[in-house]
């Protein structure tokens, strides 16, 4: 397995995330149209608290709150609507679960800035700063962690941009250039997400998992977000609601190839995968 030097901790604002063992990021979608209905939560405070509380109880280290769907073909919403959805949710989660790391899933700098003020200590940007040139400055000034994902275009067009000369080589080049830009701007705590399902075909998604270990050479923690994606639904020939077992299978493959953060809808199942993975590691290195 290819290994570069990857830090075992990640500074997220005032939090220090221990990545010596894999951790789980739980998905909280304050949206009516995210692709998996089970991840949607009503914006009412008590609903958000219950939803987040269950994830914390099951073992999630990070809670990723998003207010705009990024499914293929998704339309943009007004910034005001995104703010109305995510800011109250962040504030409630921060108040009731102060020890949890709150991530904000957005590619808009204005939303990121407001979210950080509300309590977010990680920005999960599907565009890698490409859709808002001010995002990097916001993250740098706030000294929060940054999830750098790969995507071409935007959610409305990304499914049309899957032509690569060399998928892995192109992604490595992308991340090297982006990391250089980020570090030059003063962003030091960076997580790499290859963008499973974003500007990738079904075959390319599996190629990413098979060759995920290559990304370890970047020296940054790897996050994978493969939970209940349509690739899994097409693979097993069943709807998204029946893809939990397939998700767990692919999460194990991701861990084996170096993933440190699993971004999932089903926290308990992901924690079970990590527990089994840990025992496999113990058996391999007694």
C-alpha cells in the first residue's frame, strides 16, 4: 500500500480531530430534495437535535450540515434560502453537541462565513473553490479545516464532464495544484475527497476506490463519500433505500486503501465497518 506522510491529527478551529484511526462524518441535509430521503431533516430545532443526537450517540465525530442538494442535475437555490436552512441548524447542533465537529457543506463563501460565525469549524466544498473565488480567503482567515473535493463543472452539468485522458493522473494533478494554492493562501488543515459520483461514470467510481491508495502520496487525510450513491443502486439493481450493505462493502474497500474519514448517512453501520477493519489490522500486525 502506498503511503505518504499523513498527519494523524486535523485542526478544526479549536478542535483537534484524532485521525490515528478512521472516523465517521454523519450527513445532515436540511433540504427537501437531497437524493437520499433518509438524510433529510426538517428545519425545526427539535428535529435537528434528535437527528444529530442519534448520529453522535452512534459514534459520529463530524456532523456535516448542508442546505443545498448537490445531486446530479440539481438546481441552485438562492443564497438566502441556503442561509435560512443551515445557520439555525448549525446553531442548534453547536448548542446541544459542543464537542462535535461541525462541518458545513457549501461552495459559497458568504454561506461559509456565516456558518463559521455560527459554529462550523470545517468547510466541505464540492467545488474546491472553483465556484466561488472568495472561498479560500474565508477559510484561511477563519483557520478552519477544508475538505477539498474534485468535481468538474457544477452539479447541474457534472454528469456531462466525465472524459479523462487519465482519471487518476488528472485527479492527482488537480489536487497537487489546489493544495499548493491553498497552502500559499494559509490553509493548512486540508482533507482530500476524490469526489465519488461527481463528474465520474460508474466505472470511474470503482476505479477510484480500487486505486485510492495512490492519493496517500499527497500527504493529506482522505475522505470518501460513497454512501448510498446511485452507482451502488445500479450495481445491485435495487433502489437507494436498499443500498446500505453495498455501501458498507465499498466503505471497507476504501478503508483498506487508506481512507481516514467515511462520510455516510448511516453512522452505526459505518462504525461497524471501522471496528471490523481495526480487527483486520490487528490480525495483520500482531
